[in-house]
């Protein structure tokens, strides 16, 4: 298989690279690309993407290697981390008993991810160290189809010098946009 055979829903550049990117879609694959090459370089199989559920870790200092986050629209193994270099599965996360068919997911920092989906309409933040859900909003009036990670609010970052300071988050669910401004306690 060279390239996708069905709809593509997510694409993500490798941080600090103008040429390397990954993509995912309905054909149950994540494809690895180099814009200087005419064909896909490799693929990961078994990941059903229906939204913007791919991300690549930004900060290699805290991680031993670049990792791919896949948040997929499937009952089993919907949150997975992959090694960017080899394409091998590192871990499937089961953060709690509320499973959801995921549409979107992003790294918030090297320690946290955010994701959302349907069939328990929810938005959650997961701690990558403990694999536990830190925060969750469930039973939303519609599915969570999109999210984005903003900057750390400067007034909160000055109050506390800690790795646990989390960026601002925004997500869309149903007909609403929600903004989460995290503050130190």
C-alpha cells in the first residue's frame, strides 16, 4: 500500500521539519511521508481515524524519542502512543472506564494529552505518567470533534514555576466552543 486508499482526516508535520509528516484516515493506517519523496515511506496499520486525532510530541528533551499520539474512532485501543522512528506501538492507554470513539487528540505538553469524541460525548485530559484521567467533561450535548492547545497564560505561569502548568485549551462540542483556562491551585 502506497498512500491512503480512503478519506484522510488528519495530517501533522514533525516538529522542526519542513518535509516530514504523518497522516491518518478511514483506511485504518497512519502513513509516514517526506515531501521530497513521491511515495509514503512506511505505515502503521489498525488505527481508524475519523478526525484530527494525530499529533507528534514537540519536546524531545523530556522524552527519550519522538512519539506519535493517535486518538482513533474505535472501541479498543483508542488512545495509543507510537515510536516515531520505528512506527512500533509503545503503549495503549486505558485512562478510565468511560470509553469513547475519539475524533481528536493533541499533546498539551510532554506529560499530558487532551482528547475528545462521541458515544459518551466527552473531553478529557490524560496524564501520560500515570495513564489516568486528570480532568473530564462528559455527557456533553454533542460529540467533541475538534480541540486546540493554546499558550500558557503568562499571569498564571508567573505565579508557579512548575512543570504542571498546563496551556489553555479550547474544544468544540455540539454547537458550542468551550475554553478551559487552567490556573494553579
